[in-house]
C-alpha cells in the first residue's frame, strides 16, 4: 500500500507543474514570530492535496491581428504613365544623348509589341519579356545614382508596365 501511495505521488508530481504560492507580505510585529518545526511522522496515510497547475499563457489578440493584416498584400498603387514619362524626360540623372538612346530603344520595343498584338500571337508577347527586362534594368542603371526616387518609381511599377504592354486593349489605349 505504501508503494502505491508513493508511486501515485511521484506520478502526480511528474505530470503536473507545481507552482509555489506567492509569499505573503510580512507585517511588522512587536515580537518575533516563533514557528515550530513540523513533526516527523511515519508513512503518510493520506495522499497529499492536488498540486496547483500553472495557467497556460494566452497570446494577446493584437499581435495575431497585426500579423494577419501584415500578410495581406497592400493595394497596388495606380500607375501614372504620363507622370513617369515626364519624370524620365526632366531628370538630370542622365544626359541628352543617353535619353535619346533610351527613347529610341523604348520606341523599338513598343514597335515589337505593336507587331505582336496585330498578329494576334499571344505567345510572341511572352518572348519580349527578356528585352523588356533588359531595357528596364538599363534605365534603372542610368538613373539610380542621380535620381533614386525615380529609380524606385520605375522599379515599383515594373510589373504594372508589363501588364499594360501584354494586354492588347490597355496597350492600344496607351498609344
């Protein structure tokens, strides 16, 4: 019987977390308190009181809500092609001849898109992705040191511009 009681006590102690009660505030007293030592008895006949289990920590709702809102994609800003063109024309990040060379390359690429849209070949437009990416990288390389805000604007609108160039309706409305 004694072995069973010790085994249950050990099992209960191993399965639960025992949390000590917070210390009681001491009150000043006139005489010091004398405590008697507990008497030692033989084997306990009664199983000890159930252990106090620490409450589990709960997560606040605010960080979870903030995490959900952060995972939502931000609405894409509208692309103002006319403003972007004007910024490229008026930037002092590159010279006149560089701007002229870039404009000629852009016009050539737009002619290729126009030809693909007129032929009706949707697969041909995807072949123009690499020349488009190369031209955008060239423009970014030219303006990034002299006009970083324009470089960020171009880089941020890269996919939106591609979407306009690929869609025949949007492309024709642009011209």
